[in-house]
């Protein structure tokens, strides 16, 4: 089926559009693909519609308040009613709309729609709830100010737009938000939330007639009301480039370059979208290839088109070292000029067109995605037929059309450049790759025997705590594979005197995060909150560790979710191949299965078995806490001592099972009902404790990315594969190093041969210093970027401590990477990536006779 035919098939769908007497627009699309339904209320009000209170964040505030109670339901009853019917409910606010959506089993359609109607029309805005939610949003605003990407975006919009309300952040300016009264909030809600200012979208396994009967009974009773005139604001013409330069306590430079473009309704929209994709979508895009791969000016760069309503921005975003911003901006301008002069190639145009088509297909995979697409067409564009119109125009876009929109819109008069860079006065000296402002982690012991790692860092008012212990496959016997991962998930649920919901509500009311981690060798928990909220977050962690409930309903849900994740991995052809390679390489070893385990073992788990597994891991000798952020060291130690004094002090025995050597090469071919083929070549690797760790790190990078010799050979020169690269699975003292590629079935064996040739090239010592220099530079930059967030730093430190490695390994990283020589890589490849010890897995498409 051709691409055009496929797209037309997508648009040949039954969609009913009905307008009730009160002005409510209802869109219903029956879809019996699964017994699910998505109901979404699109309110035509957003931050640009706030009138005299523009910039205060009224719309976003109202969105929060609609979950805080109605005339019939408390805030708890709202979520309880939805969850009891198997549904989920959420909302979002943007510049021009606020959307409330419920996804649920189709048999629950009537009760969940009742909840949706209730919150939209009957919210009460109790004064106490208004004050409580104000505090939550204040934290959200403050955390946004701490986020460099968000901070940059706010100032970019403020610079690019001088008169249009897009210049105000959706969440509002703090000082304006703080001044909002309950009456202002409620009056805005009552004025905007009227049926003739809404669209109700329903997609799922519903009968249209029965659906409309229920809709009319719930939504039809609300009267039409005046909404006041909505006068579109036209941005005044930009006559010259605009620039915004910000500085602060950062280690890297974050930048954006934008050009004014028309909105979705413009006939130029498809060509502009194609332009953005060709310039900056993916690692084959022009900007990525030029600035990252060829000139090594950026760590990351991309481009996108943001074009709601009547106006928008072609957006280039990048991250670079502080001394490269000017060079980056010059290089982007050069790429733009080259494009304006030469235009795109046929290959670029076809690839971008297909990417847009795939995106359209992907959004339709779920009921929620389909409803969102219909809502966008109706509310943002004003025409349900817009997707068909868009793709009809897309199919007709020529090379000249894309070049023409580049000439029309990518001009200096419409350009805005913004950057957020380190303050040079506080910048580390240029001869040091690792930021010197960071303190080392210091190590302490609590009275229980638990180890504690502390790294005070007062640059941001946040604290990240990560708790970890040894666990995973090495601690799971046959029949209990995946229990550690499941245990980790359950530790974030009901504990102490809190239910799972109360745990979530507590942490989310702080604007914080709570999560679990589990892998091949460890498990753990983490939380990150503002500094002032740390005691509350620590209480949650303490109860999770010492008083987990392991309730049957939580166990059931998390087990099913983990099983679903395993099945999703099996459905993915690349993950499927990697899993088969791992099973063959580690046959009979605990690492043969990933940390998620097996479906069979998970089905056998119950409360007693999961609790027994956890008790084995819960020992002070096995647990380490790392904390990074804004705190007083003495106070933190006292708080941790009080929290973890009762951790069991039972002896803990660390496990390690040596992997058996592969005695002969293994090759297996499997079939899946897929279009592509996947090749994986796996070799016995090393563990995190190996003296060759950094050698393998460099080798992995040498074989990865679009600048690698392997990619150049397989993809660019021979056109054999869609993707190709390498990766590794790290155990304690053993692992798996592997190459992978996705290709056409007819090319699979040639790709495998090319992989073998590339490894032979490296084993022969035929690696240039230029290749090694590029790899070292990228690895060191990536390490530096990983040190920005306290969570990443705490995660690295706690795992190093668990594995008996230096807790401040980041201090040594650059030197270790620089010390990896061509000869060391050659020797490692000869010893470890030998065809005689290789597992090769080929996943091929099923013959047509087997496909059904």
C-alpha cells in the first residue's frame, strides 16, 4: 500500500459532529478496536484569553481547581470514582485551550462522563482549597525558574513576541499569580466554562445513539451563555533580529534560535513542517550532521515547528560548551543560508514526508490519541477535515516549495536568538573539564551500619535522595525472576499509615518526585523535592523502606504492569533480538533474564513471596543512601540517623555467579511478523568492576552514533540498514557487549558481515587518532552533562559505593578515558569480540505463508 493510499484510508473514518441547542459541539468517533473509551472536554480558553489579568496564569489555576471538589464530590471522590471504574483522569493548559480527559473501559463510559461533566460545570472553589492549590502552583513556578530549559523558553517568548499574549508564560508570572483572588478565579471559570465555549470529543467502543442520549442528559442541561468578544491579537511586524542573553550558575550553554512562521491554518504549514524536519529532526538532519558530527560545536541540537493558531515559531534548540555559543549561532545561520540557496534533496523530502505520516499513524494507536487529533482539528484549526487537507497538501509539496518557505520565513527580520550561559565570573577555569564548584561526596555511617554519602550543593533549593542496595537477577532463584524489580515498584506504593494514593498525593502536593530503580545488580528508591520539603519526603522514604504494605491490589496492578512491559519488549523486534542473544550468551546464568524477569515467574508471586524476597535484601550492610543538594551536612546526618536507626542489622551476603565461557559460536534465526530484520552480534563482556571498564566504554562509543565508521559503512556508503550501533549490558564481573542493526531481510547477512569486518578493523589496530579524539571528547562532555542534576550525581555515587568503586569516580573520569589507547582497544577487541565466542541472532520476517 502506498503512503498516500495509507493516509487516505486513515481519513475514511466515521466521525459524527453534533451541536447541541446550547452550543456545545460534540464529536463522536466509534472505534471497536478495543473496549476502551476516551472522553475529552476542550475548553476554548487558555492563557491568551485572560483579559485584564493577562499573565497571571488564571487558566492554569482553574485547571488545578477543577480537581479540588464539586457540589457533589470531594477532591478525593473525584479520583476515587474514576479509579473505581478503571479509568484515569488528567488535564493540561496551554495558550489557547484547556483540556480535561478521561480514559476508561468502554463499559464505564457513563459513570466517568458523569465525573467529567461534574468537574467542568460544578466545581466550587472552596477558599481553603484555593489557598492550598496556590502553594502547589507557587512551587511549580519556582521549580520552573530553576529549570534552565524552561527559563530559557520563558525569556525567548518574551523577546520574540512584543504584543501578542504568547509573550506571557501559561503558568503566569509569580507576582501576578500571587495577587489572584478567589473571586477573580471563580468569575473567570464561570465566564469561560460554558457549553458554547466547549467541544466534547468521544472516541471508543460506544454506540453513537446511546452515547448522545447520555451526553444530552448530562451536558445539554447547561444554558448557553455570553463569553464576551475574543479579539485576536496580531503581533506587530518584526523589523530586525532580536537577542536575549541570560547568565547564571550553569555549566553549559542552552540556546534557541527561532523564526516567525504562520500557524496551522496557513497553506504553507505542511512545507514549513517539512523544513523543520529536514533541518533538525534526528541524527541524519542537516543541523545535527553539520554542528555535532562534523564541527563538534554542540552536544545536542534539533529543530521543530511550533505553529498553533495564527502564528508560530520555527525553533532550533541546542546545548553547547560555554565558549561555543557564537560559533553555533554562526553555523546555524550558515546552514540556513545553504538551504535557502540549494534547497532540500529528494531523499530529505521523502524522509521528512514519511516521518510526518508515521507520526499521524502513531497518534492514532490509542483512543486518547485519536480524540486529541480530533480536538486539535476542531478547536485549534476549526475544521474536522483538516488532517485530510493537510496530508493532501503535504503530498503535493515540492522541493521548490520547501526552499520557498525557507526563503520566506528564515530571514533575519523574523529571527530571535536567546541563550542561557554560565556567568563567566563564576565559571570554572578553562583547564578543567569537570566543574570545580561541585564538592566531593563524603562518606559516613549511621548507628545501624548504613553508609551515607553526602554532597552539599546550594546552587538550587532542591535535595535529591537516592537509596540503593544490591539485588536483581543474582539474588533471584529460578521461579522468582523479576521479583526485585517488582519489589522496587511496590516500595513506592502503600506504606506506613498511607495508602498508595495518599503517598502519591503527598509527594505531588510538594511538587516533588518519588520513584523506584532496579537493574541487573541493584534496586532502590529516590525522591527529589525543594529543600524546605525534604523532611516530608524523607518520611515517605522511611516508611517505604521500613513499613511497606505490599497490599494485594497494589501487587496485582504492579505485577500486571511489569508483565505488560515484558510483553512490549517482546513485541519490539530489536528488544526481542537482544533478549534472545542474552538468553543464549548467559544460558543457565541468572543474567540470562533481564531485571524484569519472566512472565511465568511473575504470575506465581504473592504477598508472602515478595515480602520474603524483600526481607532478604533489607539489611543495613546492603543499603547505601546518597544525598545531593541544598542542605546542612550536620542536620542531614541527624535526620537520616533518626529515619534509619531501626534498619535491620542482619548480616548480608553479597552474591556473584561467574558466567560460564562460551565454548563455541552460536547462531540462531527467529521469525516475527514484521517488515524488517534485525541482526544482533553479542560477545562475553566485562563487569563494572573490571579494569577494562573504560576500554569497553570507549569501544562502545567508537561503534555508536552517526559519526562512527560502522554507521558510515553500513548506512551511508552501502545503504544497508535503517540503524546500526553498539551497546552493553553490565553485570558485576561479567556482561554482554553487542552490535545491532535493523535492515531489510535481504540485507541481513551482508550487514552481519559488515559488523564482523568493522570489529576486525579495530582488532587490527586500524583506528585513527581522529576517531579516538572525537570519542573521548564526546564521552567527557556527556559525563559533564550528567553532573548537572543532583539526581544523576547521587545515582552515580551510590552505585559506585555499592560496587566497591570510588564514590567520586567523576573526578577521575576524564583521565581514565584519555588513558585508553588504540593498543588497549585493539587488544580488548581481539580478546573479547572474537567470532569464536560470538552469539549471533537474526530476527527475520515470517514468510507470507506463516504471517497469519
